[in-house]
């Protein structure tokens, strides 16, 4: 299942990484990561905090530039010379803290990037934004400011905002970590919905329900390395590594 | 006295460019008449049949601008010059200039004579001939009702105000040496930058007395409303005569002396003295002047509605707005650079901020106005007006403060905002323009308005480089009338009016930032 680190990246894969490494001064955040994500696949990245999960998925839209190894997105090798606009239009990212633009209404949050980056006319951008806002069940709040919304509502707006760029890959960086349980279910429902529509999804989360039921594969990381890549059924019932077993024990006892 | 005048003139808020004022004298009749009755013995200093008089019109009542038209030079000296021109049947032309330019211009034959309330001094007479036309005396003046003193030593231990840097303070210092030798307490000398402030200290009773020339005091009697009296006329040999100066020529001097003597005999001189209230009777008249009311409302209201005050307020506002706008424009890229990675540029900018925040604003203004032309002669030229100099120095000064506000505001925008903009494929420029700046603006606005209000008032410092802003206008009016309270009150009204307007504007603008406040945002919706 794991690709040979020495092999070339798979051009047919949506995401393909070989020996991807990232350093923060002396600290090794990512240590020779290699794996492929096929189109339409849903991956959940698990691991204790500080294991490099967020750093990994942030490499995919080069918010965090990697230091060595090869990263290929949709057949394009990504490096310092890459067209970041094109890459980031392809790969959407949803943050733990939503990071909505507080000075813009919900609707303007969704239309800003399409209008600036893709030069989409306002009317068209707004129509599309309303479509996605409807999809995340928040269309009626379109003219409010983020500060007037609850956390769960804000995160749904953030998902709609990312979708407005019509990405081929959606990255979720702990999207439910800042939410209360009620809000979590709403956001998870949206993510399920998206997953069913076939968009390639990588999600860093502690939301085990989503991991268990939706993910095609689980990536388990620790200390910047991938320890396991397995289907959820196998991961949850029969983890291969002691580290993963400890992790799951902690999740359950918690 | 001459020294004191040079000081006075340098500080004088008027900045008159050398300009020529033609005065058609005696009309066509006098000139036509002169063809027949021409005196063949014209002095040599009358060139091309014209009497050219150089003056620095800042010393009432000798030579000054009496009113709002800065081109109209008035005073005893001008009246005497007019009579001299009539005496010789020639037209007269007045050239105004800086005090320091008077004698060089005379030497360079640009003037026939200098008539500028200058004391007759042996030092001057080495190079020029002087003909005195008006007696004068140094007087020590105290509040009305103060008993006269018998000698300068009676001032021992008392406070005396003088205009700073004048020869008066040197003269008093000499008295102090004598007092010290006699083992007595010295005279305490307080120095003030303008003559009117010197007088004010006595009027309000902070100091015991001030030193002045009698003619100036007589002229001011009406303004002073009998609030002061002369307590001593020290027997100093200097400060005795005002003189007209001409280039050295014994024959010319004789002719000028004759002319002055003739004016004394035919009553013209007496008429001039009467007109300007400097006759010996003037001192007596003082005692009968009725006391002024506490606050003259008519003066206050006429100041409030005068074009001079409106113009001053406009200049204050214009220089403040332009300076702050420029400062903001400079400080935004500076703030971005300072928030960025370490570089040589960043070090240079840190130095810039330290220097311009560290140095007093007044010093910076003086440096740009007075010292900069020493290095760069281009700043000596006429295009570099006090307004431009103020704009330049306040922009630089303010940018050093504004950059800290900008830096803090940019730093206060959540880092996640930039990340979100990046993740949405926006370019650097788009992220700053549409995401970071609008949010930083809200944070920066209240301290920026604060800075602006502070700057609006800092512009008053520019009066030292002769910018005719609101406070300079106020001081000129005060110097002319001694109605401190009324003019200060009018200036206060203008300053407060402007500040309140900007505070009101701030409230209006802040309403546009409803997005930052949940309640406001919700209220706006309904």
C-alpha cells in the first residue's frame, strides 16, 4: 500500500509525495513522508498533537513550503517556482479557527477571492456563493458579519468560502476542534455531504465518527513520520503499532 | 538697542520679502512746482532724483505695519522720510527688508538712507554717517502705582523682564556686577521672546518691571490703558537718539542735518511727534486714561470674525492635514518594512524613527528652516516658503510617530487572516489591500485621530519660522493691542472648533466599523 519512497511520484494521483521533509530550525516537523492520494479519496490524518499532521496538509497548498522531497499535486510537481495561484485555486483549506474576514459580510467573504483571483463578475460570484451557502445551510445569514454568527456557523461559512474557489482537493485542518459538540455534528454533516460528492478530501481531525465512517484510509502520524496508512476498519480494530494503540486507548478513555 | 532690534526682527512673525513700495509724493503739483523752485543743492545720496528709504517695519512707532495690509509701512520714520522727500522735491520709494540687510544695502547703494528706528551708536558711525532726529531714553516701567526708584541699584533682588537676547539684558548684567561688588542681591532677569510678552509679565504682576524705550511705551499707552508707569530713567549715555543713516559723506550729512533742523523749526517735527503721541506730554496723558474693562467682547467677536483669524485657522488646518496625510503615506511602507525581516533598510528606518521621535519638534522646524539651507542652498530660495518648510518637517516628524501606530495595527491583525488570504489564492498585494489593511485601519484609526489632533496643535510651533498660522496671527494682534485675553479666547474657540469637528468625524467613521462589534452590527441590520 505504501509507495516506494525511491519511486517517482504517481502523476495520475491527486496528491503524490515522496520523501517529503520539513524542518523548523533543529526540529524535524516532517520526516521523509511518502504516500499517494487518489482522486476522490477521503483521508483522515490522525496523531497526537505535535506529530506534524497540520504541517503535512499545509504543505499541499504550500502555505508551509517543504524543505526536501517531491510533492506532486494533480500531476504537477510543486516547488518554489510553481504558480501558487493555480495551486491554491486547486487546493482549498479550512482552518481550525475559521479565519473568516471579520470586516466582510458572509456573502463578501465567499465572493472576495473568486472576484479578485478568478475575476468572476460580482453577480456570478454571488450566485455561486449563495449556492454553496445553501449547501452548508447558512444562506439566510448571507448578509451578516462573522461576529454575529456562532462558531459552527462560521466554520460552515469557511467551508463555503473555500468551495467558492471550486477546488479539486479540500484540506481540513482540525475543522471541529474549536467547536462545541452540537456545532460539531453540523460541520461533520457538511463534510460527509462533500465527501459523498466525490471531492478529494484530507482531514486532520479528532472526530472519530468521521474517521471511522467516511474515511477511505487513515494516516496515523507521530513525530513527523507516518506510522500507519490503513483503512479505518483495520486501524480502529487492529492497529499495527504500539503508538497507534496507545493513541486509540487515550481517545477512548477521554 | 540695535542689537535688540535685530533680535526682535529675526523673531518677528512678519516675514516681508524685500519689496518696493512706491509712494507718489506731493502729487504731480509738487513735482511740477519743483521744476521751478528746485534746490540745486541736492544731497548725493538722492540717485536718479528719487529718495530710496530702506526700513525693517517691525518697530512701532518708528517703523511698522499699522494694520492688516502688510505692504503699508507706517510710523515716525516714514513720516520723516516723506517730509524729507517733500523738502528736496523728489519722489520717495520705500524698500522693506530684513534688519540684517539694511546696512549692507546702504553700503551697496541700493538705498539713499536707512530709516528704521536705529539708535545712534559710535560703532556704527565708523562706517556710516548718522543724523539724529528723535530723542529717546531707556525707561524702566512697572505697574501703575509703583513708586519711582532713584537708581538702578534699587532693583536689587527684584525681577525684571526683558526681551531675550537684547542689549538690555547685557546692560542689566553690568548692573549686577556692580551689585555683586557692593555685596547686594542681583537683579533677577527674566527673558521673553517678544516685547509684548515682556509687557504682559508686568501687567499680570509676575515681574516687578521691564525695560523699554520711552517712545515705544508712549505709543503703547493707549493699549496699556494706564496700567503701567515709568519708575526710572537710568542715566545711560547710549539709547539716547534715533538716527537716520547714510553713506559717509560730510557734505551730505550737513544737508541732511539742515533738513532735519528745518523740520524742527517749521513745526513739522512737532506735528509728527504729536501724531504718534511721543511728545513729552505723553507721559502725563497716561495717568488720565480710563481703565479698560476686564473682557472686551467687541474685540473678541471682531477677532473671531476677522479674515486674519480665518486665514490663520485655514493655514493651521491645511498644514496639519497635508503633513499628516504625507506622514501616513510615508509611514505605511515604513511600517511594512519594519514588520518584515531584518535588513539594512530596517536598521536605517529604526534610526529614522529614533531620531525624529527623539528630537523636539520645535528643534526640527528650526533645523529645517535655518540649518538646512547651509547644506543645501536650494532651500534658501524663495520657493521654500515657511508653509513648505512646516509641511516638510511636520511630515517627517509625524511619520516617526505614525509608523508605530501602523506597526501596532498591522501586528494586531490576526495572523490567520493572512493565511486565509493565501489559502484562497490571493496575491500578496490583494491580501494586504483587501484583508489586512481594512482591519488594520480600524485599529489604527482612534490613535491616528489622536495624533492628528495633537499635530493640529503642534502647528502653532511654526510661528517661529514665520508661518502665519492661527497662533502667529493671534500673537501679532496681541502685540498690536495688548488685549491678551480677548485674542487668546478667540484663538481657543478656533482650536476647539477644529478639534471638535475632527472628533465628530471620528465618531462618524467609527460607525462604519460595525463589523467589529456584535451589538452594533446587529443594530445596523434593523
